[in-house]
C-alpha cells in the first residue's frame, strides 16, 4: 500500500497528464459539437506540453544564463531545451487551432450547424 | 563507402521554398499571375537543385548541413542522401507540375482572384522538403505540422464539403502528430538527445525498456496516421475526393509519400534493431498493410465517383508501401520506393484528368465518362497511359513479394511475405482493373452514343 502511495506521490504529475490525455481524446471522439472537439484537441496537446515541462523540472536550479559568481556547473541551471521545444509546440498548436476555427466558420456559414451528426447527414444528402 | 561532406543544399531547399512562399503571398496580393510564376520558378529551381544533388549523392554519399554553426548532435542537422534526394526530387517535380496546371481548373478559382493558392502550394512543399531533409526528431514534427497546415487549407478550397473534410482531417492529423510528439518526448527523456543518429545509438543500449517500446509505438502510430496507413486512413477518402483536383494530385502523389518516407527513417534509422527483433512492429505494419490493400481495393471498386475511387485506391497503394516497409528486406524497400515513384505519377495524372474532365464537362461519376475519348482525346490518352503505368508497375510489386523468400529476411516476415505474395497475387489483378474501369466503360459505352450523335 505504501508502495502505491509513494508511486502516486512521486509520479502524480504523470497520472495527471494521462488523465488529461484521456479527457482530450474522449472529447475529440465523443463530443458532437465541432468546437467542443477543438477544446478536446487543445486539452490533449496541453497534456503533452505538461509532460515535457514536468520531465525537465529541476529543483534548486536557475534560469539557464551563466552567472559568473555561481560558475558553470550544469546542476545549477535548468535545461532550456524542453521549454524551447514546447514554445515551438505552442506556436504550432495555435496555428493549427487558427486554421481549425476558420474552417469551423466556413462550415457554419455553409451548413448553418456545427453538430457533427447533423453535418454527416447533410453530407449524405448532398 | 559512405562518406559525408558539408553542403548547404539540404537547408537551402526548404528555406528557399519558404522564402518563395512569402514572396508569392506578397506578389499574389498585387498580381496573382506573378505569384504563379514565382511558384513555377521556385519549383523548377528546386527540381534542378534536387536533381544535381541526387546525381552527387547517388553513390552513397551524404551531404550534411548544420544551422547556426552548431554541429549535429547539439544543433539541428540536415542531411541529403540518396533516399531523401529521391523523395525531394519527386516532391519538387510534382510541385512544378501542379503549379503549371491551370489554377482555374486545378483549384476551381479564377486566375485573377487574390487567393494565395500558390503560396499554400509552396508552403506545403516547404514542409515536405523539410521532413525529407531533417535529421532531428523534433524538427520533423515542426515540418509535419507546416505541411499539414498548408494541406488543410488546400483541401478546404474545394467548397463547403471540402471544408468539413479538412476539419475532420485536421482533428485526426493533429492527434497523430501530437502522439508523435509524445513519442519524441519519451525518446528525449530516455536519451537526452533529439538527433536521429545519436538517439538511435543511445536507444540501442536500452532497447528492452518499456519506455522505448512506448516511444516507438507512439511515433509510429503518429506517422502512420499522417501517412493514412490502414486503419488510420479514415480521413483520406473524404479529404482527397473533396479537395480541388490539383490539391488532391499533390496530396496523393507526394504528401502521404513523405509521411511514408518519415516512417522508413524512423523504423530503420531510429528504432534499435534489437527492439525490432523483440517487438513485432514490422509484422504489425505488414498485417495492416495487407489489410489496407484489401480494404482499399475493395472500396475502390465499389465507388461511383471518380475522385473517390482514386482516393480509396491511394489507401490500397499505401498498404503496399506499408508491406514493403514491414517486410524489412532491401528488395522490399526498393519495391516500396518504386511504388512511391510510380504511384506519384499515376495518381497525379489521374487527378489532373479528373480536374480537366470536370471543368470541361462537369462530369464526376465513372459512368458519365463514357464517350469522353471522343470529346477529350488527349486527356483520355493521359488517363490510359497513367492506368497502363500502374499495370506496368505491377511486376515491381511482384518483385517485392516473390524475391523475398530468397532474400534472407527474418523468418516471421518470410512466412508473412509468402502469405502476402498470395494475397497480393489475388488483389493485384483487381487493382489495374479498378483503374481501367473508367476506360473500359468508355470503350463499351461509346457505341450507343455514336449512334445517337448524328440524330442530335
């Protein structure tokens, strides 16, 4: 039992990430409204960003700008790479979301609805 | 002998395309016709540059480039070897054909409307060339997304139904690339590197850990979604059949192939060979490839809409490529790459024919193609040649299956390879027939039409 507790205590962030991935995927697959699907997609991507950030957490480290007084010991500085990767990932995610929202506008203008099931029916009819 | 030499070509190709895309946006706002010429010049120069580079590396040399003065394991590496050169040349050449195709027919837009289609095409090519050149796992993700964004927009140009198809593709595609990103995260936190070569070395040391298996599965599933390997192909039929013809030609001929290329790179250069022995990744690829061939061919035969039939046939062809990767022998891989080349030209031509026929006559369904041989002889000659090329290439694919038992591959794959040979043999005749269906109905049904014509 204490094993389980210590596992949850040390790895709870990963459980949180997995839960977020599940919620996001659930929303994408099950929700009928297209905008809710996009919300799910954003949650899914955010979970992955959290995973990268959590993986690069370092206690007692500083921003990665070398301080002359402290020296250049790698243990004193945070690894900047995962953070930069996620900054790029965020930009990509925002760009994709922008395209998705503009497509949603086009779909709403053409069909008057954003309900996935109704759109499938309209598609069959045409 | 594998030698490496430094060259800026692998960086200049995607960067040049990106600059051309920006120039095309700016000039497109002023004169769309100029934007088209920018695109033609950029893709033509790209094709020539790729051709020259390919001639240089064809004997096994690798051209490498680094960015910002940091060598590969620390900085982002780009490389141009025979495999990436082959794919890049194909990408640039198909891009050139697509921008030469009249935009009015190809994208359903008049030439003087300020729609930056050529900028989108160039952006798509930027992403595709980037995926082909990069030697960095995260950089691959960024380029995947660059070409995907351009692809979503190009598909959406086809009208409201296309916008819906693009939206659904966007959802599935983004989930796919996010899974890939998650896999890259696993690799990074296990090995501390993003360079493909260095990651492969370090992964080989820890090949049996469950983290590595999870990473590999996530990356392969992500890329397979982008490649539309069965059963992750669900976005493809809608997206390719509703996209404007020139867009569909580009997507079917090179976009999914570049994802297949990324799959080849990941499976054979990043995934440690020890893991491939332990974990049946290649067997799974082969099985899904076979299933895709059967499903795609079956669905293609059932379609009445010409473009939709082409889209399902693409699913089948991607299945063949999946088998070629999964069998893991040099010859199977050569077969898969030959199919990439052959299918690019075949499917490109087919979509061009579909676009020309639709713009000239408004016909979309295969039955309505009857008698087109008289009305549009040259277009239909193109159609027949393309269908013939597909039939002609069947021997290559047979090579893929029949030479295998002698090629000394893994035993498990050998058994599957022979099973694949039988399955492929069965499906093989069906496939060219699908493509000939249109021309055959045209041959059979011209007669009544000919009789009718004098009376009208």
